[in-house]
């Protein structure tokens, strides 16, 4: 039962972070500033974006949270299989 609850917590936590990141980009901005420092979101050829440091924080954070959600779903299915 603990494995199932842990899987549910992982799914809810990572999917909620995914939605927060999608609508506010707070998480992506944090990781972008963490890895790139002052170069993050500097203008390149007059366009402001994360191309200045070569790090696309939005995609990496979205992929990480999606994989975490999938791992939580797998954890839920594994716990059901052991219970039967």
C-alpha cells in the first residue's frame, strides 16, 4: 500500500509542478538562472530569450517532470500487480 501511495504522491506532485511551470515559467526561470547565471535571458540579435547561454530550460524541465510523472504511474501499476 505504501508503494501505491508513494506513486500517487509522485504523480500529483510532478504533474502539478508541470502545470505551474507551463503557466508561470517560475521553475524554468529558476533552473535557467541556476545553470547560466547572468547570461540567462540576455538579448541575442535583439531577441530576448534563453538562447544566450545555449540552454533551453523549459524543455529540460518539462521532460524531467513528464518522465517523473510516468515513473509515478509505473509505480502505481507495479504496486497493484504485487497486491493481487
